[in-house]
C-alpha cells in the first residue's frame, strides 16, 4: 500500500496507536516529570553548528551554546550575552561589553578572547560574517569582558548578524574549541547555554541528551524566540530519534514521548482526535522548499540545464506529496522570498508558475550538452520533507530525459556529502533537497541560499555578479521602497540564472501532550520556558 493510504486506514483504526510499539520509559514518576522527551526532525548525526547548516544541528546547538544577541519574534536583535554596546559616530568601530557572571559548562568564565575566536571561526562560514570579515580592520579583546570590532566601512546590520536565528548562528565557544579549522568538525561540545550536552549518553541514530546547566545566568526580560529570559524548567531534555512517522505518532499517543517536532500532515487528523494531545502550526512564517543544483559540474554548470528544471518543475506536485490535499498548508511561489512578507516578489518569476513545458525542458537540456550521464540525486529517507521531495524529483528528471542515480540515504549523510565539491562520480552530487524556514527568507541578509559568490556561497557554489550586485543594493537601501526595488532585481536575476528551484511555500505542524506547557510558535523548538506536569 502507499504510505498515505496505509496511515489513513491502519492508524485511523488504531493499529499502531494501540500497540504500545515502544517500551514505556523506565523512569520513576518524579524523574519522568522532570525529563522532557522530544522527537526531533532528524538524527543528530554531527554536532558542529559552524561546520554545517542543518536545522537539526542548529536546534540542538541552541540548547548548548549562547549568542551575543538573539532575535525576538519580530526579528529584532536584542542583547543576550552582551551587557552593552557602543558604535562610533562614523559607524566604523563597535565596542561590546559582556554581561558579568557568564561561564562555560566546564565552569571557566566566558572571556572576550573566547568571543573573538568564536566570531573569527563563524565569519569564515556565514554569509553575513563573510561580509563583515571582508571589511574588517581588526577584531580584538580589550579586556576579559570587552571586545572591539573595527571596520573599513559601516555595517549597519551588525546586530542582526550576531543575533540571527538561521544557521550558522554566531555561537560562542571556549577559545580552545573555536580555534578549530572552520572546515573541520569540532570534537568537544562545551558551551555556556542553558543546557549542557551529555556526551556520554549520545547515541547517533537513537538519542541525544541535554541536562540543565545550573550555572546559566538568564536575562530578566520576557522571553521571545532567542531573546530575553531562557529559564529552564526541566532537568533533562532527551531527543529520541524516530525516523518512522507512524512510530513517532504511536509513541506520542501512548505518552512515551512528550513533543514531536514535525508530524506529517497525514497523521495530524489522528493526533487531533486524541484528547491528550495538542496540535498546531509550528511557525506561521512557514518554510520555503528547495531543489538545489550543483553549479560546479555538468550539466548544471550550464544555466540552460538549470532553467530546464525551472520550466518543468511543478510546485503543486511537491506540495501535495508533502502535505496532502489541504491547500491551506501551501502556496506556489513565483520567487524565493517568504510569501506574505513585505519583500516578497515575483519579479521575473513567470517560469516558476503556470504551464509546465516538458518538451521545452528536454530541448534546453540538449542545448546544454546533456548526454545521458547519471544524475546523482541525494535523498534523505529519514526526513519526511526531503523524502517526499526526492520521490517527485526522480519522476520529474526522468520525464525530461535524465538518467537518475537515486541515492537513498539519511539526512546526516546528505549534510556531509553536500559539502563535497568533487565530481558526482567521485563522491560529489548533482542535486539535493532541503527547505528554509520562512524567518530565514524574509530578506537577503540571513538568506544563506540566496548568495551567489562562488566558492564562498552555500552548497552548489553558484556565482552570479547580478545577484550579488542586487544584494549589495538592498544592503545600501535607505528605505523600504529602495529595498523592494533591490529585491525585485535580485529575484529576477536569480530566476534567470537558475540559482535554485523553489518547490513551494508550506506550513508544518508540531504536536505535544497536554501536560506540556510553554511550547511556542517559532522557526525552531525552544526548550526554555517549557515545563511538564
């Protein structure tokens, strides 16, 4: 049977929900009430928030590492580790002072030199960090609690860069760890965040554990996303990896887990009928699906091959494969930015919507010189979003005459392999799927996937002077009208260049048991302020 048919019949009839497919956790009642069991979107296969940009790693890192600033629910950066900042009149010198009492999980104080080393490592990999690094004079520790960033020209979005929620975030690590090559993974996981990572209990593919850090000094302001107070109300958070949605659904219904990050739409009606479970949209800003192509190697090093995909790809196919028949959960996109926000535009985006042209795509592929070589399509089977997208893409590519090498793997492997620049036949790739939180796509500043600066760009390594010039115009704009004009240019250039293929805008659910309180709508699961009775 098809998965969707099975879930609607078998689970609706209680086949899995009543079996108690998982053994009940062997926890005393008091301990259970202080332990939050969470089903993440995917396995935590690696744990370096700077080396990669997978959301599952970012989400875990938010528990362990803190940031200098944090964006609130209005995407406004607020002080977090910083007590005060001062910027010179000409905008060239930023001086920051840390809050007193900050310490790492090894009980060493957080010092300015730790911050300097952490920002140096982050700036190599992050697009906004790269911009700052390109115009910096120096980044130095003045004393244990003060550091100074001197620039060659003003960078007005400094605080957003240091507090944004999209990966890689500017997490602060001890100097000895932050000195790790940014292209090599760290092997020690010591932060100063509200939880410490219990490494001895980490079982990749099964479990990750985070324990309350009693030495954490919370802010006093009201919590809002990454800003304000981060008060921990449980002793432990256990991430329980369950790649199979039916298993996760049964575990949530049986009370074996407390909170499921991303239940698939097919199971939501069943969960809603359970009086012990709350189900809600995880984040109203939603997500932007992405079909990402490798610009370094044939055939997608030719823009004609990339445009062939754009003219053949039907976003509705991807959206229905993921969220089913509920059209309130998705939208077609004529552009790359978050629908419904002030900078959303469909300028130049006609090819992304309307009638699909399979014959035209075949012709364009031939013009690009495609000769039937295998197309390496990486598809993570343990991530419902990418699995659904991958199945649709395999069929699409065959329709336009491509020879598909369907690599069924896991999300951790995709995260590692997509960083490989070697040819597809030598460990590289042609295509992978992902998605971007709508909060990351509201403007060009945090939108990693919209960079087109070649070797320094995000995976796929596109290079387009037109896209980068439009991005610079946005940064230089003095008002909303100027920003909109720049984003129109950027959208049109990205479509013409075939930067990547948006597969549609979609909303996701989250579900939790009703004895859990404090769950908020956000682009990531935030565990501070969450309690269990």
